[in-house]
């Protein structure tokens, strides 16, 4: 049927479709990466509750197998994790985990596996630290220079994988893994007292020159004290930056044309081409955006605590971000909760040794939680699809709109 001017009506966007329509029948691996799940309110609430109960049951069984009492072990973790010093450490860990997970989630939204977040943030932090230590600029220009430089380095390093994918068909998984190794080699070569680093007196540690005081970001404790929150340790001053990144991520993905094009390109490149979207261009842009956010991961530690890049700089955050993004379903609020959970488990792992439980059990717990959430959400999504397909089949057989009739009877 043509519109009033003889044109075919434009297809409705997903948000304009009938709420009772069946969820997209995308492959399971894409659904997991893009955080797709059930759309019904009851299933949205029931899925995480069921996943939590299952993961708690499995965790308790694992603790029992190790010979520990599950109740006392978990209670010890809670008691230690809620002390003031632990709360500060958990917040700081969660800040880094959150930025890492958002960087990964940007790629996941387009079904891109950016495994190179770890190399991108370490290379960006190292070069930004060398730049910040070599220049002395008044605040806030010193901080802005280091942060922008880190984003540019991370984005450019990630762009290599995007360009290789669209021009040579190289899988982003393979290219980003190789780029991680190259980044590690570059850092090892440049982190030398004959190049961009210096040896710390009285130790074997090698580090870049320290960022001057004007280029540092002070802790948030002063602001927190003004609102009645007094903490013994220093909370990263760039915590608000992580919050801003999460808000921008949500707005761009859910309220802009770019976010819609990104999700469509990930679900179906052919559909994206038909609607005038260049999937190749979206791949490169998405990888650059993911790498730019990855460049921010090391900034809270660099500008707020260590003020230098050394052999002791936090590593492995990119891989933690993958699990946090999966657990948080690529949603900023879910990622925040997942980051806090992982930070809590990491912080309280040492206390398990006091109750004769190996601290490595925490890694098993984290894996159990992620796998449980992913499996439960996917099973719920498939179950909802089957229910709605059955409803459509019944409507075709009977000639009745069962969904509207049930809604009408309910009203």
C-alpha cells in the first residue's frame, strides 16, 4: 500500500513496532554479545533473580567441595568487603573495570569482539604517561592533554584491527590478539632508562617520569566529605569521568541514529546496506570508539594514584572487561553492578585464606556467575520467542488476534 504521496511507507524502527512482536531471531552468539534477552517485564525481572539463585547454589556447592563452610566463608567475605578501607579499594577497582567493560561493550553492540582492549589501554597509558611526565602545563590543560592523548592512542591502535577487517577480511579476534602482543613488545622496548623511562633509586623498578603536580587529578574525598561521606582512603578523582562515559554510551546507543545504525549493522549487515548504512564504515568507527574508551582505563590510576607508568601498573583489565560486559548485558547500569561485584570478589579473595579456602576459588565464582547469567538469559529469550511463535500460529489457525483479545479482557 502506498502512502498519501504514492510512496511506500517507511519500515518502522524497532522502538515503533508492536510491543507484542516476537524478539529478533538472531544467532545465539550475536544475542549474547549484544546483550539481547527477554522483552517481557516478568522475564526481565525473573531472569536475573533465577541466575543469581543458581549461581549462589553452585558457589555454595563449590565451597562445600573444598571442605569449607559456605555460610561462614561468604560471611567472612561480606564482613571484610564492607570495611571502610575495602569500600575505597572496591570503588577504585570498579572504576577501572567499568571503563574496560564499556570499551568492550561498544564492540559487542555491533557483534565485534575487541579482544585488544588490554593492549590498547596499556599502550595508551604508557605513552600518555611519558607525555605527561615530559610536559608541565597549568591545570586543567595538563590533565586534558594526557586524557585526550590516551584516547587518541587507544583509538588509533584499535583502528588497525578495523581497517584490516574491512579491507582484508582479517578477523578482529585474531588481529586484536596479535596487536596485544605487539603492544606488549613496544612497551617493553620503550620502558627502558635509555628511552622513555628511568630507574627508580633503591629499586629495580623502571618507570616513566612522574606527572607533575599540576597535571594530577586530586581525590574525591573532599567532595565526599562535604556531603557527609568520610572515607579513610583516596577515591579516584576521575570516578565522575567513568560515570559520564556510561551516560554518553547509553545516550548514543539508544537515542541517536548512530546507535541505531550500529545495532542494525551488527544484527544484519545486508539489512544495514539496504537502508543506506555502510557496515564497513561502521566497523572502523566502532573499533575507534572502543579503543578511545579503552585509552581511558588507565587514567584514574595514572593521574590519581601512581602518576607514572611502571612495571607495577595494573594489567589484565581488558580481559576482565569482557566478563564484566557480558555479565552486565552491555547496559551501563548492569555493567556498573557487575563491576562492583567483580571488584568486591577480587578485594575479598585474600580473606578466604583465613578460613582455609584457596583464593583461586574467587576466579571460579566469577566464571560461574557470568556463565549462569549468559545461559539463563539466552534460555529465557528462546523460550519467549517460542511462546510468541506459538501465539502467532494459533492466531493464523483461528483467525483471532489472541494478544489483543487477552489485553482487552484484562482491561
